[in-house]
C-alpha cells in the first residue's frame, strides 16, 4: 500500500526531527542516526545510495545534516518533503540555542558539562566506525577487495600522512570513479 504524500512528509519530518534531537555534537553524530532512519527504519534508500548521498553532501560546503535533509526530503517527498525535513533537522538546534545558550555559557567550565562532552565522544566514535565499516564492506562488494583496500590505504596516506585537504581527496576519488569502468555484475 502506497502512503499518501502527507503521510510520507510526516514520516520525513519525524525522522529528521528525531535525528536533530538526538544528534548531540553536530554532523558526525547525526550521520549514523540519519542512516538508521533512512536505510533501516523507513527503507527509503539502501546502503549504497545513502553512501552516495553522504559523499555528495561531504563534497559541498555547509553542515552535512541540512544537506542530507534537503536532498533526502526532496527525493522522497518532493519540495514539501524537502522543506519539512530541513525544518525538522534545524528546529531542535535553533530552539535549544535560543533556550539554553546563556545557561550553557555560564556553566561551560562545569565538570558536568565537560563530562557530558567527554562521555559522548566514544559513543560517536563507535557510531562512525560502524558506518565506515559498512561503507568499506559495500566497497568490497562493488569494487572488489584489492581495489577497496588500495583506495583506503591511498586515502589514509593522502589525508593523514600527507595532510592534504579532504576536498582534494574527494575530488581525486570522484575523478577515479568517473574515469574507470564499473565492474560487471555476474548474472
């Protein structure tokens, strides 16, 4: 049974509102939450398509959450889906900033606030690791193990050892993807 446009837009709004409410710490913490909603909860996309959206979003300037909300909202619910997803993604942050900015500023040196920030870091790290692991596993399926490992090693060397800007790495990988023939699927 196909959902009505209103029902789809309501689901988009709820999913991005939930992500916006739970995404403490900004972009890196929201990506796994968006992935859970979009791929697992509502099944609007598969892992590969989500990875493509993430890669595209990371190649553009600005916060990743709003770019993903805008694209996914438009793809799933059209213009109204895009507007609803963007409002839902931004609304929790705006309301929280307006309501709590003076409170947080006055307690920024508090051990409780510092403890919250330190406690969330390992959780975000695990979420990002699992997302990266799933992307790597999908790369192996699409590219094969030798190419996936080679691209990963080259990426680590270029980004970590040579300290190149991520835009250069992403641009090089896009050029690689555009200039190589995709591996033929076995029937």
